[in-house]
C-alpha cells in the first residue's frame, strides 16, 4: 500500500526556482541584486514567504502589471502551491522591510544609456541626444505623503492629492530615463536640474524647454564638455555680437548681472530666431527663439537645428509611457514617503526593461527603437512572462521568439501635431473635498436600521 502524496512546504532557496522572472534577470543582473541584499543584511529581516530578492522583483512587477492588485501581481511572478500565497498586508510589510536602498542601487547599476553611434535617430554630429524635463505624480492622500511631499496650491485653493515632482534626463533615441531626482511639489524644476545634470554624459547635446534656460544651468552643461540646444523666452535680452549668414547671431551668457554689466566671464552662444507661417500650427506668427553652443553656421545650419530641437518631444512621449501606460490609476499605491520613493525606482526600472527589449528587437530588425510601440511591447511581455521556460536551452529559444514578436509591434508614421496646448478637462461640478470629509469615523449601525419611512 502506497502512502498518499503529502504537501511539502517549499524552502526559501526553492522560491527563486519557482519565479517567472528570468527575462527580467536577463536585463537586470541577478548578481547585483543579490549583492546589494547581502551587503545590507536584509535576508534575516525578511520572512520566508517574502524574501528580499523576491520582493525586489515584486516592486518592479507592480508596474509591469500595474492595474492588478498585490496578490495577483505575485501570482503572475511565482508558481506557488495553494496555501502558500502571502496576503496583501504581508506583501505591504515585506515592501517596507525591503526599503529603498536596494532598488536605488539596482537603478544606478542597471539603468543607463543604451544607444550606440549606429542607432538611428540617437545622435547628432557625434553627440548623444539627451532631453531634460519635469513631471509630477499624484500620491495617495495619506498623512505621511502630505507631510513629506505637500499638495500643490494656487491663489485660491489647494490640490486634491499630494504630489511628487520629478526631473529626469532622457536618452532621446531609446526613451530611457537614465537619471532622475524626486522632490516635494514645492521644489522648482530648475533647482532640481542642477543635481540631475551631474549625470549628463560627456559629448552630449542637451535639449531643454524655457524653464531650464538659465545661465547657470547652461554653464553647467558647458563645464561638463557637452552642448545644448534649448528654447529661450522671446523677452530675454541677447546682445547681437555678430550676425551670421543664415540670420542667427552670436551672443554671450553671464553667470551674474554684475558680469553682464562689466562684460566679464561671458560664454559664447548662438541665438536663432524664427516664426511659423502656417496658420494651422500652434505658435503661428509668434516669435520663437533658440539658444545653442553649436556656433558654426555651416556645420549646423539654423533650419536644421530648429527641426532638431523638436526631438525634445521624445521625452514627453517617454513621460506619457511611464505615467499613463504602465499604470492607468490616477495615483501611486504607497501611503508612506519611503514607499513612494521605492515605487518610483521600480517604475523607472520597469520602464527601462521594456525599452531595453524594444531596443534589442529594433536592433535585430534594423530599425529605430522609436518605431517600436511601447504599449504593444508591454502587452507582449505581460503575456509571455508567465510562459518563460526553466530550461536554459528552451529559454534562449523563447527569448529569441520574444524579441521577434516585439520587433513586429511597429508604430505607424506619426501625424503632424496640430493640437493647441489648452485644457481639455473642465472643472468638476461637485463640491471640493475638505478636511472634514477625510478620516470619518466608522459606521456603527447597519444600513437597514437607519431607514425611516415617511408618511
């Protein structure tokens, strides 16, 4: 008589063999993640069901499966037997024990510029195209988030949610956010950019909008052996030192007003001014101005630079990928400030994973990574992730098939942008939420007992 099969509880060292994250480990090195966990001695602080390595992949997967709940995301990643699934509260506590440092170290080690000089639409005149911009993310309305990040304010009222402001450097050719800084909403983008610019690669061409057109910021880019091409206010004064043949002119920028008055320590820049003669386009008949360190009008014609500047919109598209398509919710999940920062690192690592897949697929297909659809790549990865085989030989064939399928997810040629920059959503007709509407005491009587019929 044979004994009936009995369930044997899996050991912690078996959890990694049950994971469905081999494709993620191919992009984010497993050794670096394990090294950071050992360095911070997190193994003893984590439970058997939720070891530190598993939770690090879980934080990243929260964005790959952004619309699912905690337990469902965990099921997508692990082949656990019945009865071994941690609860949502257990996963929340395990995230808190993991902390921020591990995800921050993984981001710094793994997320980087991906394009080579052969990548289409990634370089100009031997310079890597990089854009800088800022965006905000809504956070859950908890006391911790309100205290750490604050709410936006205007002249009459306060915003509905706490917000975090992010300023990031984006590689134009791959849409990768390879450096960022997150601060409370009250911090200004220009002040934050000073810290982000430290990670600007040498011999880059930085594209920026009006908000980043400050003399100190432009000088910092030049000090780091890079060039810039950005938009300046039409009202800003630039002295015409020499008018070039294409209509642009040379001028100087100064660190302080005193230097400007006495013409000391000035740095040469080139100013391009133009307008648009198409009535259908936003900005028609308005005066536009660009400033750049590319001084040679023959090597860098004005018309070519004006067209090139609009590559800055690639970062706007990358922001849309991260804010809109990875998670459709209006806000993040975390109710603590540390959880918000951890979640931000997970967001940008997940975005990097998808963009790395798109670049590998585009390279094999011989096309630009910007021709690969981000949302389609995300859908393909979501479906294929749970089918990843364990065998190394089968995995190589499966990964090659994954790249082949991603290479087919191509975007149609872009239409010309004609939408004016106006508000599309009107204000709500409902009353605004006030402090008295929050944290209301729980109800003590059932609904049926509160009914009183009127006669």
